C-alpha cells in the first residue's frame, strides 16, 4: 500500500464538536477532503450550516447538527442520531473549549462548574457513547483537543488548565481501556492560533511582538495548520499511535 493511501478516510463518519469555525472547522474540512462524511456540531445552526455548505461546495460530504454540549439530554442523543442515520461512527473529535480567564479567587462555584461542564464533562459523556459504538465496530478514533496551557500555567487563568489536564487524563485512560477494541485515543495540544476567537489578540501589536519573541517560528499559527495533525491521528497512518499528546505550537512549549 502506498503510504499516502493510509491517510484516506473514505467511507468513514466523523463527528467534530465546535466545528462551525476556527480549529474545529479546519479539522472537519481536512477529514472531508480525505473522504469522510463529517458531522459538524455546535450551538449555532446558521454557523454550522454555513460550515457544512462550505465543505460540500468544495466537494466534500458534511451535515450540520446543532445542540448545546451542556444539555445532557441533547448530548446523549447526538451520537445516537448519527448512528441511526449513517450506521456507524469512526472518529470523534472533542474540540469545544470555553475560556474564562480570571484568578481562582474571582470564581464562584457555579462558574467553575460551568467551565468544567463544557470543557471536560461533555467530552467524557460523548466519548463514553462513542466508545460503545466503536467497540461494536471493532475500530475507532478518539481525538481530544487539549492545550499547551494544560502543561504551562499563566496568572489569571486558573480553571481552564484543570479542564485541559482532565482531558489529557481521559485520553490516556481511554487509550488503555479501549485499545483492545481497536480504538485509539490521542490528543492535540494547540498553542497560539489566530482563530476568529483570538482575532483581536492576534492583531494586537503587543501580542504580535510576544509571539515573535516567545514562539520559535516567531508568529501565531494559522487555523489550517491544525489540519495535518488531526488527519494523521484520525487515519490509518497513526494506527499504532495511542495515548499520545501531539503538540502543535510552533515550538513555544519547548523554548526557555
């Protein structure tokens, strides 16, 4: 087999959370380019439909499924709906990540719970449901989008790293628990990416200078630069990669 053939996702079904824009959209688009049918999910119907339409216009296969990840009942039925329609689920990307930057002393319990519900609990719940389907199939790919902030701390950002470290722990647990069923579990830890959410920061002269000084590649990452990592982990090219965090940060996390 040609090595490039191992990157194909033809005939597979992928679900990507938070795929209406930014890193989630770029990962979904890469999967569609590789032949998968992609289910783009998120909260805003219009944004998701535009994302799915863009993928289809480019020759891919995609559909939009809008639901709130913090709604347990909606979350619980999401994968069932995909399997009912397509008969399978091969790839789950837990990409959604809310951010609430402030010192721990400024958080009330309800704010902590809300952030952990979105960034960690939802991924645990969706992964559990996906594993049931993938186990029956004898194959699957779980991908968790964590962050270099899971390993590096900054002042005024106390709870987000907790959620991201939790995702890393979940990923590793599932790598061990599900490997015997043909399911791999890995993570991608992005660094500074100039997504729509970070647009103002990425254009701020001080942050441009910060990236130039702190990131060995001396710039912010483009959203499409996450696509190769996601496609690799989703494909048969990564068939023996399990329990790994693939850092995509331009070298930021290794610079002293």
